[in-house]
């Protein structure tokens, strides 16, 4: 709230009075003995003094009695700052499919039309560019370790949209059945990526992620994430090792609808991160960081913790959740997430959804900011924890050091 301001003005009286007092007698108020200019100056000073007292009182009530924070978690989750030039980069190829009959308007017969897709190609492309920017910002902020407590923390990764491709065709469909529905086929990742000569882009141009923008239809399905690597497929998919070209470097493909907002595409990313971290060290990540146990309860069953004490939760189970996708639960739960240490436990505080503004998108950023990042200085079983984001920025280089989240 801005401090109240005033404008001082001097209004001449309709019947000005001129004081002509030759002497000051003891029974006359000294103020009445002043000349007009001196009296006006005194009144002005008195007004400023009284106004200062009023402003100070209002400020005290506002900042101390109401306890309004100077920076909220929302500010921390959304602000940006310059990223050093030497930060690891993730270069992205953005591919968009626009089924059209006239090269101007989307062909709504090729897609469901109940999500507001009756728009022009230019409008759809502008929407995708806006989504790309929003997702890049969220991902970079998510890699700032404990940024909500340390606003000087730098991102572990810089995301760059290196190229965007728009294709005025329907997205190609493979012959592979999607889930248990024989009428639905998986989009043809091999055809999509071969058309872009993906291995040249990955091996020689530094592309490590492909973001495919598609649309809902009644005969196609896709995976939130798909991973191609000579180390094997670890992704939110059916783990088919042959559904994408395998190159000499690893890369990740994310597929989203451009009719959605940025929440679902961001969720696809954090689900992929969760899959990779689990595969690298399931006990450290799933049991110690997430805090998930075989009885399917989010609880701390280690020394010093009670049944009600949580850790950091997962992508779909916040630390205070009572149900899956419980983003807006205002009920607090004790957790050591904000001071998480793998050996033993950190300081426990009460966490509720206000920590992430009670919405899914900001929760994903908050959850990411608790992932051990740059300079985390954490120890697990005598070994130093790595910067886990190294596996996202350069999976192959990180795997060559060690196939684990610890050194």
C-alpha cells in the first residue's frame, strides 16, 4: 500500500485580518501577536507535524499490526533476474501442428472443438509463443534452489527456445494402440522427429528438448514426456525403446495441447524430473525426499518424526495434502521440506497451500525449488549430494560422472 500523500495549500481568508499590536501584554496569546507570514508558517509546520504523526501511526498499524509481508511467496515464484552467461542451457525445438483447409483457419473437423480452438493460425501461433515464454520462466525459476528463502539464488538451468516450426497439417498418427483403446493410436514420434532430422539437431546443434504442440482429437493419444537415450527410456510413457530415433546424445520430448494454459505442460516437465530422479536413486528420492512409503501414506516413519510429519511430497501430492492433486488445501501439516536433509531430518514447520499460492502451477515451481540444486551442501550416507539439475541440463555428461544423485 502506498503511503498516503497530501497537498498543502494556502487559502486566503475572505475577510483578511491584519494584526497591529504595538505591545505584548501578559494576558494575550502569543500566537495572536505574530504577523500573518509568521502565523502561516507556524500553522504549516504544525500541520506537517500532525500529518507526520498520522502517517507514522498508519504505517505502524499496517506493517506491524496487520503483519503484511514485504515480499510474498508469489513474488518470489514469479520474479526474474539476469542469468549468468555461463549457466548450463537447455535448447528447445518447438514444433506445432495446425490442421487447416485454407492455411488461415484451423480445421475444426480434425479436432475436438469444445476447448475454444476456432481461431486463426496466427492466433494459435501467438498463443504457443506465449506458452513457451511462460513455461521457460517457470522452469528457470524452479531451478533456483530455495529461492523462496534466498532471492539471490541463481537458476541452475537457462532454457532457450532455439527454433520453432509450424506445420500446416494434422499431427501424424502411428499404428500403435494407445492404452487399452483400440480406436486410439499414439502420435507418430518417429515420423515427427525424423522429418526434423532430429539426430543432427541433437548431436550438432545442441537441441536437448522438443516441445510438440498438438490438439485434442478422437483418434490420437500422446505421452506427457518421452525420452530417447542409449541409457534407456525413463519417462512418463510406455517406455517403448523404438518409438523415437535414438541418437548419440539423449533428448526429451514433451507433448501438450495449445488450448491449455501453462499448468499442464509444466506438470509434464516435473513428472519427467520425478521419473528421472526416482530411477537414479529411488530410496533417496522417493523415501527420503518425497516421503512416500509402502502403506501409501505421506508420513515420516523415521526417528524423531510423528505420523503427521511430512517431507516434500511429490508432484501430485503436496506436503500437506490429504488427497491427490490437493493444491488448495489450507490445512497445515508439519514438514521439514524447507529445511530438508536426507540424513535424519531438518527443522519442522507448519506448511499449508499458502506457501505456493494454493494453485497447481506455483506448487510445481515451489516443489522444484526444494530439489537439491547448486551448492546444496547436503550429505547422504557420507556422500555429498549432487546438483540434481545436472541430469536435466546434460543427462549424458551427468551419467558419465556417476549414475546416482550422490557423488
